[in-house]
């Protein structure tokens, strides 16, 4: 009643060596580096608007963590902040808090203690700064 299939499935024809495979740990490294790099970008933006030693130290720590996760490649950093409108400090601190939270989740699932501690500290710092700036 049914005609037998004469050709191989497209899934069976694909060579597993045709595309790169990454392990779960490699994928988590990529995600963590991306979250920390985004947090670094927001931190640099905050440093341009409201300079401080705490933000300078945080930026250096974030840059070193991103470089470690990327195999020694230093992250690209912008010295000049260009914005269409003047950003609000509270919104930037909230964005940084959210990015640090995402980094903390990935660092915890990756079991990276150093990155998790850094992300948790940045969450606390940005939460406190957002409250302080919002109260002014």
C-alpha cells in the first residue's frame, strides 16, 4: 500500500563534522562573558557620567574577568560615551543591576565562584546607587 522510502533522511545525510560543536561549559563561558561585557559597557557609561573610584575598580575587575573567559582577549571599551539623549543615572544603575543578575545566574550554573562574587557585589552596588540617585 505504501511505497518504501528509497533515499536517506536529510538528518542522516548530514555529516556531524560539518559544524562546530561546543560543550555546555563552553556555551556558558560565552554567555557569561557576554553578560559581563555588557555590564562593563554600562559601567563605563556610568563612569563617564558620574566618575568614582568604585566604578573604576569595578570596570577593571569586569575587564579582567571578561578577558579570562575569552582566553586572554581584552574586551573592547569605549572612551567616549555617545548618546542620543542624556541617560538617566537611575535607569543606568537599574540596567547594570539586571545585567549583573543575569551574570550571577550564569556564573552560578557554571560554578564560577569568582565571577559569581563579582556579579553579586555589582548587584548590591548598583541597587544601592539606584536608591541613592533616585532619592536625590
